[in-house]
């Protein structure tokens, strides 16, 4: 591990000194999506499991915080964040035992179908306010005893919390992927049968990765819901799953920092394309340009932006995904 | 539940299932033969429905609209296969997912630009717009029966095409060994184009004939797509027979679910899928 990630994180930490409103919120959103994308990269880039239903865990955690928070008061971050991630981990574990019985294309379809199931549960029943969703009136609190450590209602404080968590997730995943466990996951991605023949409990490794990934996606969803102060079923729609998969590919899968770059690029592109001042009437139909862009990436940039960097010899990509 | 009511639900369930079969059979054929996962399949269902609506308001007749729209969707399918899908045959599923996801966004926005975001109704053809009385106050619309009949005819034609004709033989051979078929002098590229266009046209046709029942609205494709994924997973990927059995299962389970246990009806199809996954992960008729 080199010092570049720390340098980037240090520079990002200084951002609230420059800008404190709109772009700070945008950057917060980027970092949250970066956590989400890294959690998916663990599955797609390192375990070889293409999940098209990752928004399920993101959205579930969003609903978890909305339902745990008392209506007009704050909820303590100390227990509600782990609880939300725990709910996601349990759900991912159950879904994982089912979907990991399938491979390849089945896996894609089944993960999508189960996330849609969750979508319809929240959309059709009253649990989470139906299709209208629920408001979260106050940001979570960070108190130590009676002392307030950090007031998250302040944009820059919330931003710093998200930044610290992003760095923590990056370091944690980096650590995990460098361990024997992470190496075994890569082995499974490249050749499952060989790993099984070598005596690795492939299913258990995949399930562990799936569960872990779900919990991390939950962290991102928790933060996203806290940031917007609002959840509705759209948070777990398949467009969300598609968007995060796009971030992973756009950045370059199988490279953790690629997911961060991908989240940056995707969110910024979305902002630019839907900017009415620049594109006028076309901005209303920004999804058209986005769709074309996604297709071009799929056709011509399979290794993503990280792959481009590698091609110019800037920085070696740790693990290049095989076709 | 008395008999007439039961009969109505049964017919509705069968009709819904048969309609799903039209969409799902294309999906499963395109996957089974070409190895392509097509997320945009639901978009073609939507395109079909919108074509039926706009052309029937132009010509004043749904039948004329369908006759005009089917060749259009076949051409659309062939064009897209040549332009886009052809480049994906040997690529990882991941990129197919991404490309077809991009295609969904493009179709949805084009729909919004061309046809707007409103919901539209489509009139049932005059010839079929009456009902058969079952009891004093219950009756059954003939149009639904007609849909079921057309779907059954198409299913039979599909079976005949794939199992009994020379073209079907080439298609099946192409599914199991592309290179061998090519070296026997058969134009496999043309066959792929045809199969793809056939799948697209089936989905679009389903959208057209169902337009009077479901009406025409934005994002109508994604709902159908997800249910068809469930159908394909239950039936087994690449199996047309499996698609038929699973479509009817889902159609009946969903229809009776809505009536008997409306609170959890949305869940039933997914529970069914989970059970099949535990019992036979490769699907009921999949090649395990």
C-alpha cells in the first residue's frame, strides 16, 4: 500500500474549507456511493459474483434507520449504524444461501429478482410508508455520555464522518483482500473447480463475501438515508443496482480505488448531464445520454478508467479481471 | 368461492401466464441459443404496447396497428442485433448486463421524448368487445379468451418451428455448437439475427395484444421483465417447454394469490422461485 490514498483523503478532508454548501453535499454523496461501489467490487471484482440486486442492502439499511429513529428525535449512531448493517448482513446471509446455489446468468437474474421482491414489499405494504416513503427528521447523534462529540446536522461534520468511514472501508477491504481469505476469493473467481479440488470450502467463502458485502452496502445506505433525511422504495430500485454496477465497471473492477474513481465520475457525469443551465431542454432527458454513455463503456472500456490509467503506465492495477 | 368466480380467475390466470410465455420464451431462446442476457427485453414489450397505441389511434384499428407494428419490431430486432448485440456474444455476461441496462435507459427516454409520460388506454377491437355471460351478474370478456387463443397458437407454431423444421434444426444445432454449425456451411450469423428478431417480436407482440387490458404507461416493461426472469429461472434457462410450464405456474399463482391472500400476493412468485432454487437450482427443465 502506498501513500497516495492517504494524500487524496487528506486533500478531501480540507474541502469544507473551500466550499461549504452545494458541492460539499455533492461530494458527500460521491463518497457514500464510493463505499457502496467498493462493497459491490468485493463481489464483482474479487469474488466473481455479478450481483444485479445490490441496491437491496443499500435500501434495506436506509429503511432500517428510518424505522429505528424516533419520529422527531435523533437516534444514536453508535447502535443504529451497527444495527442497520447487522440487518443487512442477516438478509444478505439468507439471500446468499439461496442465490449462491446458482451461477453466472442465473445469479444475475436471481439477485435482481430478490431485490425486486424487497422493492415490492416496501412499495406495496405499509411497513415503510408505501410508495411515499418516510422522512427521517433528524441526523443521527454522536454522543459520549452526555457530551456531544460531533453535531452531524452540520454539513461539514457529516462530510468528515463519511470521509473517515470511506477511508476505513477502503483500508479494511484492502486488508481483507490481502489476507489468505482475500486470496482464496480471487482463486475462486478465477477457477472455482480448482479451489474446490484444493480443499477450499468455496460456498462458505462466497457466502462470507456476500454477507460482508451486504453489510458494507448497508453502511452506505444508512449514510445516504441520513444525508437525504428521506427514504422511499426508489432507494432499492433496480436502477440503483444498475448505477452502482456501472460505477464499479466505469472505475475498473477488481481495483478498490477504481470504485472510488467510478463513483466520482458517475455522480459528476449525472450532475453535468442533468444541468439545465448547460443543456437546457436536453437536461430533462439526461438519461438518454447516460444510457448511451453506459453502452459505450460496456463496448469500448471494459477495464474502466483504472484500466486506462494502467495502459498509460501510471499505476499498476492490482488485479485485472479476466474475461 | 363459487364455480363461476373460480372459472373466471382460472381463465385470467391462464391468460396472464400465456402472455408471460410470449415474453419469457424470447428471453430464454435468446439466452439459450446466443448466450445473451437481455435486460432490455422488457423494453421491447413496452415498445410494442406504445406502437399499438399510437398506430391504432392513427389507423383507428388495433388489428391494423398490429399488422403494421410487427414488421417494424422485427426490423428493430434485426437492426439492434447487427449494431449492438453481435459484439457481445463472446463477452462476459457482466458487459451484456451493462449494455442492455444502458439500452433500457435509452428506450425509456426515447419513449418519453416521442410519446410523452402519460398513461393511455387502447380500445378493444369492436369484433371482440363483448362478454360471455356466466351467471346473472358475472361474465367473461371475449378479448381475454382471444388473447389466450392467439398465445396458444403462437406457442404451437414456436414448437413446430424449433422441433420440426429444418431451420429449427439449425437453430438447435447452433445452440450446442456454433463453430461446428458454421463449418458445415450454415450461415450462423443470419440464424442468430433471426432468432434475436423473433424473440424481440414475440415480446413486442405481447405488449401489443395486452395493451387494451393493461393500458400503456411508462416503465411498463420493467415489471414484465422481472417476472419473466422469475419464469426463466423456474423453467430453466434455454428451455421453451420450461418457460411454458413456469409461465402458467406464475400466472395462476399470481392471479389466485391476488384473490385469496391479497396482503402477500406480491411475494408469492418470489417464494415460488426460492423454493425451486432450493429444490432444483438449474430450474425445472434446465440442463443441470
